[in-house]
């Protein structure tokens, strides 16, 4: 009988390296976070021997959902765990520790999940915690048809991949937040600029102060139930066209 830990190391490390290179290439593109999580799912199948299907569980305010999956069947097994409020994916996500188990060991504790998993052909489960930032935390979940459970090597390989993945996804999230803040700042500056322009036009036309011009814009905004920058933009457009 073959020892489950007896994997050819060069081939295994090549698979992990390839998976990480693929993830790095994806991070260099413009993909959003959900697309990147799907890429993580797809690559774990190649990074860890014996894995048949993969899902990514995410937690928000304690509520779990499957953010990415390699199959609807695996996503359905995640939902079994969410309904029971227990299972390998939730234990890993909530504890921050890697969790592995075989179906035979947990049949009494998780009857519905184990029944459905075995019916779908899965007998072993391996979940690793995924902690990215205050908004995103969860677990990467591996499903296998092997009955003897995942091996120590599988656990170490998943932990290695998740560690590298976590660092990469954290960097991507920081980039996303910085990009969003930059866009908000640009919008804020543009908004302020058009309001100042409208104020200047009103001051010149009506011979009033900056405070009075601003009050005119605010009053018009309230009357129309419209945003101040919308009123200012329309006023500047009309004034530029020769109509006041």
C-alpha cells in the first residue's frame, strides 16, 4: 500500500511554484477580488496532490458564504456546513488554524454534511484559514475522494500556498483601497472645482460675496433636491453657453 506522504517532491514543488506564478500573473492584471479568489480555487487543485474540488469560504460579520468554487457540488457541501454552523471550512475560518479530517471520523458529528459529501464521492477534507484584512477572512477548502484523509505533506503544501496567497491578496487589497481612495479624491477635487467656478460666476454677475454666492447655490440645491455639485455643474454649463 502506498504511503500517502510518498509524493514525488520535485513534481509537487513544481506544481506549487506554477500555481503561485499563475496567481502572481493574475495579480498583475486588472481582475477584481472575486476573480482572483476564483483563480486561487483553480490553482489549489494543481498545488496540492489529491485535491478534487476547492472552495473559498468568506466571513462577513460572522456570516459565511462561498466566494469561489471549482464546482457547484462543492459549493453545495459548503452550504451544508453553513446551515449546520459547523464543519471543516467554518472551523478553519473561525479558529485561524488549518483543519483536516476524513468522513469516517466525523460521520456522527456532521451527519448531513458527511452524508452528502460521501454521496458526492468525497471522503477527505482539508481547510486552511485565509485572513486578508478587516473585511475579508475565511478559508480555502479542499475536497478529496481519498478515504484515508489528507496526508501531512498535503497539509504543509496547502499551508505554504495559503501563506504566499495571503501575502499576495493583502497587497492586492491595499492596491484596491488606495485606487478607490484616489478616485474619491479626484471626484472630490473636481466637485470642489466646479462649485468654486460657479461661485466665481455668481460673484461676478451679482456683485455678491463668496459666502453669498455659496448660499445661493445651496438654496437652489435644496429647492431642486439635487446635489450641490450637480447644481453648480449645470449653472457653469449654462453660463459658459451664454445663458444665465
